C-alpha cells in the first residue's frame, strides 16, 4: 500500500510500516521549546523524575517570544530556562539570536526526513524542508526531552496541488492565505497537508517556509513539501549532513486532493479576527492603518526584507504609520545589513526591533492602542493577539504591508508606482 | 470520573489566545493567577460566573491556535471539570489529556447555556438534567485514556519511566 510523505517519515522513526490511523511511539530527531512553553516543561520534566535530556545535541530552548524581557515576571522565567539549559548542558538560544523557527533550520540539524517536535504551534514550518515537524505542549515537550520519543496518531493527508505560476506582485503568503480561506480554520484538523504543484516548485526555499508555517492555521498537524535542488542547496549553507529526500508513493492514499490554478491569484488579506476570513486586498483597500509589522516566523526572512525594501527604499513611511521590523534571526539581520536593506528600511522610517517574535504575540514591541488597525506579515489575527482586544489585525504579504506602510492605508502592492 | 455542574456555552473556533491571552501567560507559572483571566476576551465576567465543577461547552475546533499548555491549565484552575465540544484542535486536545483536564467530543447542540449536566466519563454518558436527555460521547483513543487514567503524562512518566502505551 502506497504511503504519503508523513507516513514514510513516521515509519522510518517507529521501525514499522504505518498508515493513517495507526498509533505509534516514534523516535524524534530534535526537540525544541521557547520561552512561552519551556518554563512549564521544566516543571513537568522535574515532576516526571527527569534527570538528563536524551541527547544534548538534539535539544534546544529558544528565548524569542518576549526577548529582551519586558518585565520581571518574564525575566525570572528566562532565568529558569538559562539555569536548566546550563545544568543539563545543552544549547539555549538567548535574546537577539532570533525566532525558533528560523534558528532550527539554520542550525542544520533539521532536513528531509527529520522528525521534530517543538513546543510552539508553528513548528510545522520545517515541513518546507521535507521534515515532519509538529507543535506540542509543554508536558509533551518534557516527555520528549527525557525520552527522545513521542506518541503520534498517524494522520491522514490532504494534498494541495497548486498549478500555474503566481503573477507578479503575488507571493507565497497570498497563496497560503487563499488556501486557508478556502478550506477554513479547521479544514485540515488532525491531518497533514502536502503542498505540491508547479507554483510550489517555482518558489524559493524561503517562500516555501511561509506556506508550511501556516499549515496550523488550517488545523493541520504538519505541512509538508517534497525536497528538491533548492531545498538541498539551502541546507548546504548550514550543514554538511547528507539527507535523503522523502517523496510520496504514486499509490499514496489521500483523504482529499484539492487542485488550484494560482495563475489568476491576487494579493490577499486575512481580515479581523480570523485567519480564514480571507479576501482580496482590493476589498479592504483604503482602510487607514496605524501600525505595520514586517517580520515573525512567517515572513521575517531575508527575501521578505528585500521585498519590503524594494518598495520602501528611497521613500518615506506614511507619517501616520509606525513600521516595525523584526528580522527572523541575527543571521537574517546581518545579511540584511550587508545588503543595505536595513539602511533602506531605517531611512524610510522603520523601527527595527530585536530578532525574534516581535509584536506578534502581544507581549511587547508594539502593542496597538484601542481602535487601531494593524497590517502585519504574521500568521494570527485573533482578537487580542497583539495585546489589545480593541485593535484590528489584518494579515498580508511583506509587499502588501510595505505598500500599506507607504500610503498609510491598506494598499495592493501592484498599485504602488515604480515597484 | 464523574462530574456535575452547569454549562457555559461558547461558539466555534475558540482559540488559545481567547482562552488565555499571551499578555498574561508569559509572565508567570501561577495558574491560579492566570485562571482569573480565562476567556477574558470573549467574556470579561467569565471567571466570576464559574462554580467549581462547571463545564465549558463549545462548537467545533475548540482550542485552535497556539500550543500553550496554559490554556487547559487555566480552564482547570478556574474550576471547570471538563470541556465538551463537537471537535477539538489537536494540540489543545493532547495538552488537556496530558495535564489531566477531561475533554469530551459530543453533540453540543443538545446543550444550552446554564443547563445542568452530569458526566460519567467511564460510562461514556452525559446527562442533561435540565432537558432530561442523554448525550452520547465519542470515546477517547485508548492511549489517551491510559494517560488520563494515570492523571496526565507527568504521573504516567513517573509511574512507567517513559511511554508505556502499547
């Protein structure tokens, strides 16, 4: 019986051929936690009677969600993480190193065929590297830290075939927003998504991360892609390790196969307060924005900064807009500096904040005030997400965010002259 | 496990940011403190309305969004005995079982706000005392029942020294 990508990866980590519906305990290659989830995991680790982590080279904690710390409560939890990592002698990525979902791929330890658990729902991001990576909570994280294993129900897979090429001014963010709008916030709950087709193959590796990152917003356990030369070339920048790509069998069984022609796609936004409340940008164009956010694990990579700098370079952010830029990692920040992108963005009026999650999760770095509209490249627009339930959050591509920052209102990036 | 209490009803797609906002959860491990803010963005009075043993009752995809385990913990520490929904988001579902909060899949259209409910988890039956009806329950997968019966994943690990689910 043919297997999907995720069935093959779980089979390879559980020592037997598995199919959707099977429940197995599988070996995990890497275990990660962040500052919103690790403190509870440390407590659970101790409750479980944990002594050491299963492999100090296969675990990491990342301080990215509230970094640097905005108050003493957060500071004490960060300290707990530092002490735990030091005591167990494994890697902690501290303030300023970046978002966990950028750092793990950059670590070179995650690649095709890997199985990763992370105590953060957007751990599905590494599906773009042909890995099965999924979000868990703190207690599962503790179990993974101790045992190097996790139990899984092998999910069914829904396959998204994206035919055609994305038009100019339309990006991978627009595509994934459109797909989420189509299948809704629970369209793939308990399932894996496989993204395939001409449009995925044509995307850069960085653009693919954006698509995999948002699989959770349709409820999916994972969002997987096949590995190709671009994937392997991207990985070679960070690791000498040889990975064997995992492809679905031709006879693989899917719960649904959805085909799309993306050659007509327009720039998309998710409107408040749901990620699946998606519409073309033109439907909401003209709405004044007070804050624009470029960054996060969805769209804080070099290519995203390049797109925004291409629109904003030599121009000025609208005087009524605060543009906040959070590069996904220190490496991204350094690369962007070397390319002159940070110079261009700061000259345009952007405020650059510490590489990390930035204002996405409402702890610091730009909490909006009552009644304000925010346009952001992040992945969630739930009421209160950015720390104020009286603000409205629209999600869009880096190009749409940059164009909107420029004009002071939600703007289709194709309508900005000279871009 | 048997519980009795009244229903507090919510809609579809209640996400973990609504259950407990990020602005609170990063600051503390004191779940009793977090519990005061549970469901705050949906109903600012919710915490004050709950009596020990009550139920959260919702539609589809309850607990979607982030992986924060503070979500089931805040619900539990607010005095809620179980969450009943038509379906759950998967990370929340695992987290609830791992932390010992019962989660029950059932047809919640048969429950109105304020209905008096009684649940016998072992028997798999919900009795709506207000309506005088019984509501069937979708049974938990065997592995989750084992974890729940051990009191959550931490006691399970302490008892067995690791996963013992086969």
